């Protein structure tokens, strides 16, 4: 499993601990200039896992290049047969078996669906752990592309999001930006869509972390980075306008929107990730 991270101290160790128990044998991590204690936390566990940590404190954010580099480093130096392109806020939860169950020696690319997990606003304000949240965006709203930047009343968390990919090392050509696609020498022949693994996405975990992420994206934009999701541009703009509190109401489940979203099927109760993550974090701490 590989990660490109910056300032993920609140979640990175949870992510590593959970996926190590779900079948990830080794980890390659690029730290993109963290200024919290993310780097120190990685150092504190590097002897517990087979792990390579690369410091890359640059503001050019070459996501596709760096993700491809990590996948090839995992294959070359750690003997990884497959590479999972992950983010610190995503948990790959299998229904049966473990992460390796569908990663066959004859495969190429494994595509896994990804779902946003929404905080209850009251739980968000009380800083309840992210993995206890069970509101999943089951049927996202198909907003027209690019509309989020000029329609402030819409919710980014309710929109369509791409899945993620795991790639077999042999034949790997390139992991694409965002980790949503990959090029593989025979991907056209035996690419597979997973029926077992779902990726649970927890991008909104605390107000402090949310603002920190926005400030990081603003620094990238100020440095001339152009390849960035429209939602980040939206949040940078709202941050500069002082509209973050209103945006958090659109990104969480409030008393005003709860019944409508569940009644219409946009949101559904899903305890799968909560049960697995809670159990594995507890076992690791014993």
C-alpha cells in the first residue's frame, strides 16, 4: 500500500494499522513536507512494519509521477506483487477474506468503488472519532461537471466520486493522478471491478483539520499548481470569504437534511467500516 501524505497525524497510524491487519504486507510513503508530527509518527512505527518513507517537501505536487514511483519502489525493493494506491483518509474494507482475495497472479488492475462517509454535525462538533460515523453516500447526486465552483449551496460530499485502483506490479505502466486509474500492459485484457472491496472515504474529520487542508491547497495554488480538483478551489475561495461554517453544514448530516437524504436513498446506514476499523484498532492496542 502506498500513500502520498501531508499533515495526516490524526489518521495515518490508524490507516496503516488497519490495512496491515487486512493483508497489506508493506508500505511506501511519500511525505510531502508535513509540518505537524506526521513524520515523527511514521518514524515511531517504521520498525514495526516493512516500510519505506520518502521525504518530498516540494510544492509541485507531481501526484501521478510520485504514485507510480511508489508502486515501482514497492515492487523493486519490497517484492510487492500488487500496489494499492491509497490516501490516509480512505479505508479499503473487504466483505470476505482480506485485501489479497481478488489480487490474482493473472490480474492487472482491480477497480474498487469508493463512498463518502458523512459526519453527523453534532458528532462532528463533539469530536467523536471519524470511524464511528455510519452515514454513507449510497446513491450520489450526479451534479454537472464543474458546477460546484459556482453553486455554493450544493454539497461536495453528496456528489459523484471516482473509485480507486490496485495494480499488479508486473506490467504496471503508470498510476494516474488521483489514484483513480492506472495504465497496465494488459489492463485491456483482464481489468476487474471488485465485488468484495469497498473504499470508505473520511475527508471531513475535524474543523481544524479541514481548514489545515484548505490552507495547504491554497499554498499549492499560490505556488502555481494547476492540477487540482474543483472542490479544493471552491473551499479555498470560501475560506478566503469566511464562509467555512456554512460549508460544514453542507458537508455533514444536520437535523435539517437528515430525513430527506435518507428517505430519498442518497444516504444509507452502513456499519461495515465502523465495525472493522473499531475491532482492528482495538486488537492492535492490546
